[in-house]
C-alpha cells in the first residue's frame, strides 16, 4: 500500500518548560520548530530510502495563523499533509491542536523547495514523486 502525503499524518508532542516564553505560554518559535519536526517525520514516512538520501528540503515561505495559546504540559497533536506541488515547490499544511480539548492553536501553510542533498542546489522532482506525495493538481512550475 502506498501512503499519500495528502493524507494527514499526526505526531504527538508535549509543551515542555523550555518551550514557554516570558508571557507564560508556548513561544511562537516553538510552533515553527514543531512545523518543521512534523514535516520531517512525514517525509521520512513518505519517501523511499533513496529519496531521503538524495532530497533535502528548505523553506521558501511560512504563513502561520496563531489562534490560541498553549501552556506547559499541554498535550499537542501536530497534523500535517502535503497540498499542491510543482517540480520545485511543495505546499505543506500543518495544524497544531491541543489534544485535551481539540482546540486549534495554530495553522500553517509552508512552501518547501526540494534540493539536491549533495550539492544544495534546487532539485526538480518528477511527476511520480509529486503524484505520490501531494494532492491532485499542481502549483505553477517555478
């Protein structure tokens, strides 16, 4: 069975003391870290070992809407999936949800660019990978 990147993948985390800022809630930078951790975990499930060796990812754009605060000890669910993709841009969505009450804390749309893991240069990916890990349709090729 092939796993599709368009199917949401969930990762549990717990808000730790080190995640808390001077206002007593999880710092916004922690949300960015969680978004990255969710993307990496999902890629490791979707990609073949060869793809994992050959392709690395860099962020081109983050859009984050913060809805509610999280505090130390909150159990959090990171839900992520791949949206539209082109040869050089993959759209990834992430929801950060407080597990105890199901409240949406933040949602993000991130544009990721595949790069050659050896050279660090942009790597154009073929339709087989795009079709396997993203929703149907495509972003304009960039």
